[in-house]
C-alpha cells in the first residue's frame, strides 16, 4: 500500500465515531474484542467489521496470546496523518500571519479624508 492509500485508509477509519472510540480505548492499553464491544449497543459481528477497517488501515494490530487475540493500537498511521495535517496547518498559519501583518499596516496608515461636494 502506498503513502496515499495508507492516508486514505486512515482517514476513512477515523471518519466513524465508533472506530474513534475504539482507538481511544486502545490508547489506554490492549483489549480483547469483547472488551472493545462492551460500551457499544451493537452486535459482535458489527464490532468485528469496525475492527477489520481499523486493521486494514494499520491503526490496530492483533496479538495472539493463548486463547485471546487482544488488539493493540498501532501509532504509525496516526503519525502519518498528523504529519500530513501539520503541513497544511503551517500553510494556514503563514497565511494568517500575512493577513495580520497587512491589517497592522492598514491600521498604521493615516485615514484619508473624504471630499465634500460643494
């Protein structure tokens, strides 16, 4: 999967509030599917589909621990998304700084007097 596809998969996965909640839970530590499903009012197969999307995006990994298959947060795709967003944040910040400078320049100029018709 190339960088563009990885970024697309990451944003697709993050677009869903259930998947974001699962990632927030995994940020606290590894968890089994039943632990991840607990706070949601949905079936185990529905949770499994969400987990598959997160796995395909590389946002989580699966460990095999005897009978358990705990999920673990994988930070690399999130970091790639943060890096992508950061590039645009810097561009917008530079634009706002230029706008601020222009506004300060305009404030510093003396006001032009209006001509009155006679």
